[in-house]
């Protein structure tokens, strides 16, 4: 796994991870990480959190914020991404 990418490369890779968070899809994230379609230095922990949230009744995911270091420093040649998300149970949904 590379640590840094260009701004454009990082955004494209991060979009894949973030789409799995928004879809609350730990299995899909696991597949894409294993295939090398995306990277996340915290990929395993993200999947674990998603599975634990599911076990506790969560049924939705949402990305709250995404930035990468290029957005902060202005240096877009070598960036690393940061995201914040939440997993929750929508009102009225029964626990499976």
C-alpha cells in the first residue's frame, strides 16, 4: 500500500471507500480493499466498526466530511485522505 498519491488519484481511491460507507457495505469495502480497487490505512478497523454497528442494529451509513491533506496544505502532489462517517439506525426500523 502506498502512503501518498497525487490529489486526483487520492480522490478517486477515496471515493470508493466513501461510497461503501454511505451504502453501509462492509462486505463490498472488504472486497474492494482485497482487490486493490481502493486503499485505507484503517480499512480493517472501518470494516470492524461497520460490522459492530450492524450487530447493534444500525442500518445506515453516512459520510459526514471528507478532505485530504492537499485541501489543507495546498500541496496536491502527495496527499493522504481523511474522512468522518457515522453508522446509525433509522427511526422506525426493527432490529434484524
